[in-house]
C-alpha cells in the first residue's frame, strides 16, 4: 500500500461535511475489518478524546457506497472502516484504486461531537476564570459521559460552590458567544497564541494546530469544534470528583 500520509482536510475546515477524494487502497485490517484508504479525508478519526465520524463514501458513478462505521489514524494514514453497500454490480471496491469518490460525513454526529469537544475546552477556560489553576490532562468528549481530568485537587469543602461557579461561567460564555478559529502556526507564534507556553509533547520544530474559542487564549488541538460558542447551547457541570491528586469534572451539553 502507498505509505503517503493522508491529507487531513478537516484540519483546515472543521465544518465541511462533503468533499471529494480518490481511493488509495482497499484492504482488510488486522482485526478482519474492511478498510478504505483515501488520499485525503474530511472524516475525523477517533483520537484526542473525540470519537470518530461516521457516514458513507460514494464510489464513482456506480450505485455503490462504502458505509463508514469507524475511522482511525495510524502512522499518518487514515483508515475508514466499514462495509460495502450496493444496489447494482458485485460491489467490488478492490478494483477501484485511483477512482474518484465522494465523502459524506454524518452531520448530526459531527455536530454533537464538536459541541462536546468545544464544551470540554470551554471548561478549561472556566477553570481559570473561577480561580482554579489546575492543569488539564485527559479529556473524554464522548456522548456517554464526557469529562475532563485536571492535575491537582479542589478542597472538599469548596467542590459544591466551584461546581456551581463553573456551570454559571460556562453558560455565561456560551450566551455571550464567540467565534471559534483554527490555524497551523509556527511554534513561537503558537506559544504566544496559547498564552506563553505549550505542552512538552509538542516538538519545537513543529507547526502546531491551534484552536481559539472566542478571545480566549488558544490551545493545541487536532479535533473539530463548533463555529461559535453559542452553538454549544448550554452546559451542565454534573459532577466533580477528586482522587489521588486528580480532579475529574463531568459535564453534559444541552
């Protein structure tokens, strides 16, 4: 298979749900699933705490489509996992290498994933705004129980008040609104855009992708987000739990 990295079209345009590409290969993964590899994609692969997009890929002019159930990124290559669905012919995709395809991302799933992801990043901003200088760690932005973990603790006597403060601050920012922007920046510019520092895992020779929510400092992120903070609609901080030096903040969106 061609090892040329897949061009990540969603990196530049997080809100694009339709695009065209060409087939690089059709294969069976190590787990036996069928996988379609393209030269570019608008499908977001699972990663960074965000679930994968789903949808379908229409092949050529035939009554044939590849239903995308899962998407993963490995060594620069995006694998679209799913199955062939056809109304005509034998449904063979193997012979279609180099064929033009049309990509269709499921809109409702992408929008929900983006709202949850943006809400998680908004929570980071709210933590600072209410006087909690805890460093964000793991984020889980799936619909079945989204949360963000922070390094450090909140005293038990303050948890209830801080939970209310976080929710009030989040909804105030959502009501105010603010455009969400994304850019690939030279390292030094990215540092400045993010308030003076970047995580240690980002190489200094890299060009980080920085997402900014409104006028707040940006942060490195590879996922998709809403156009405007108002699209989150509302946010509820459902629980705060502290264990072994880590504070877990669970939330939902309206």
